[in-house]
C-alpha cells in the first residue's frame, strides 16, 4: 500500500512538473481561413506557422521558452475574424500571424490593439491595414497600391490600344486592388471599356462574360479571389472568348489550376518574387518538400512573419507586444524571404511585385523582362 502511495505521489509530481513546463511555454497564434472558399491559403499559413514554430523551438525557443501554436479559423469572414481576435486577446497571446483576407485583418487589428496583441499579416495587402496609425500592425507582404501599379504598367506596355475590362468582387481586397489598378491605368492614359462588380461566392458569370464578348475585351483584370477568377476564366472559354485574364496575388495557389484545368494557361497575376527560388529559402523549402508540402503562395511569408517576431522578441528580451514592435521597427531581420526592414507604419521597405503566368501543366513562373 505504501509503495502504491509512493508511486501515486511520484506520478502526481511528474504531472505537476510537466504542467509547470507547459505553463512556461509562450503561446502564439496563426489566424486565417482554415475553412471556406479561401481555405487553400489557410492551409498555406498553417503549414508555414507549424514549420516555423518547430524550427524556432529546435533552435532553443524564444528567451528561454518554447513556443506553442494556437490555430484559429476566420473563414475570411470579418465578424468571425473579430471574434477570433477577441479570443486571442483575452487569452493574452502576445502575437498572431494573420489574417489572410484584408476584410478580416482590418477589423481584427482593432481588437488586437485593444488587447495588446502584435499582428503581422503574411498576406493582407489593402493599404488601409497600415494606414490607421495603429501601433500593433505590420506585414511581410506588399500593398495593393504597389501591385496595382505593377499590373497597370504591364497592361499599358503589352496591351496598348486594346480593350480592357476591370472586375471586382466588392470585398476589401478585391475592390481595393481593382481600384488601385484602375487608378494607375487611368493615370497612364488608358481608360477601361468596362468596369463591373460581382459578389464573392457567385458561380454564374455568363452575363458578365456576354458583356466581355460584346465589348471585344482583350484583357480582363479581376480584383478578387481564385475561385471566382477560375470560374470566370472557364466560362469565358466556354463562350469562345480568348480574352486574357489577369489578377492579383490571390491566384498564387495550385487550386486555381484545379478549377481551370489546361484552360488556365496564359492567366497572368502579380505576386512578390517567388521566395521558393531564393537562396535564403533553400533549406526550408527542402524541409517542406521532405514532408511532401509545396511551400507555395503565402507559406513562406507566414514562416517569415514568425521569424521576424521571434527575432524581435529576442532582441527586446520580452514578448510584450509593444516592446517587440519597437524592436521590430528599429531593426533589420533575416528571414526565409530575405531581409526585412519596417517603416513607421509597419510596411516593409523592400518588396517588388512581378508578373507571373500560369502554364497548361498547372504551374506558374515569372515573366522575365516584362517591362514593368
């Protein structure tokens, strides 16, 4: 009986010790569309965050503590994103890599600011995210006024004198990007022949396609996400249109090719220089491939967000969000996507967008010397 009692005490002590060890972990979060129409990008973010946390922990953690990862789903819904942000803030989690959709990141950032949470988005490109003078926001991607300009420059050079249409899905991201592209095109002396909107989640675009056909549109620029863009492309081809479709960084996932099939060949989109091709990423890319994961799209951007935060937290000697943000904006950080420095708003100083083209095999590559 005595030995059983001793065993029980020892077991209880081991549980207490493991609990104490776990209590010493620092929980950080990744938040994005783990479900819903943009879940392909939520998967990218989850993959990037999990690998980063594992690698940071393997290297000793942050300030002597291991990291634990909380994964939250906002389904790219603004209300759900706000709820997620309030949950993360109430749990006193000091940092979140998120969100994906600008329409989620913007309302969530206000709850994070109130709850002392630092937010680095890997993917939200709407300028408003960093234009509201919030202390707690930053990104490792570019802005729509940057990629809209690159898209407009490409169109102006390669489709001069052609008929251009601009579509948007009415979302913060889609309409914002379409408007930035329109603004830059108009400034370059090009007036679009058609400007139209649709609702995110729409499936039937035949009425819009008929208008594209009637107006002899040579290139249609879509401010929106990959699902609707893929359906627009397919329905254009079904009606016999050879119109080129161009869009933004929301097409940077192989799911677009799954929607379009070989018909997607020739689709254009803007995105930052592919981090998978950078020397700084080789080791990490190889590690992902060993797990049969293609670190496409925003996978490595999420990994980089984790790197920036962990390095700044070490520099600050604390995970306090405000002190980490001060360190972030004062430093230069080595990441898988290259060195990152921040301006006072939380935007990175050194990202150039480029134009990519989808091929018939379901892959995409940068158009070299595209004249942008």
